[in-house]
């Protein structure tokens, strides 16, 4: 492994660790052309493991990544401070979690349960999943 920085032809920039085949691998920081940024772990060129993605509009995701996408447990906070804490799969909300609105309420009835994308499929209590999502987000923030 080596460390270094590289500016890509599209204007994105990476600084961090590289593997022997020249791929981003290990801990690093990536700035994309739209000024979105990622801090965290890379594996074979893709975001993988704990990380933080801040988007140009002010939205952010703190949590687990797999093959370049939100995957596992995490917290996605929109630019208006509405957030989802829970499970993600292939870059999308998928599984159990909780929505918190900008005013810090959860809605009536409480928006907690099973989600696919932006749609709640079933109301369920899932405090263990919410706790794991918060822990994954806190871990990403403390290690990235």
C-alpha cells in the first residue's frame, strides 16, 4: 500500500491510500466534480466499509458502504434536516428504520417500520435497528 493524491480528468480528486494495482484502497478522501465529498474506506477503487458522504446540496449519509453504495446500517440526513435511520441496500432505503422530520417529530402515527425507497410498507417497532444505524453513523464519524 502507498499513499498519495491524484486529480482525475473529470475534476474529481482523491487523496489517501492506494493498492499495488493503482486503485483507491484503504482510508481516503474523494472530492467529486459537483463538490460532493466522501471520507472513509475504499476497497478496489470503491467506497466500502464505514464512511461519510456529504452532497453538494448539504445532504449527507453516515454509515456503511458496499461496492460504492449505501449498504448496511446508516443515517441519511437531507439538506432540510429530515432523516432516515435504518437499513440501506444497493444505495437505497431498504428495510427497517425510522423517519425524523425537520421539526424533530416522527409523525402521527410514528413513521417507524419497513421501508422500500421512500415508501413505508409496514409499521413496526424496530429500536434495535435504529440503534445499530446510529452506532454505524457514529463509528463512521469517529473513524473517517
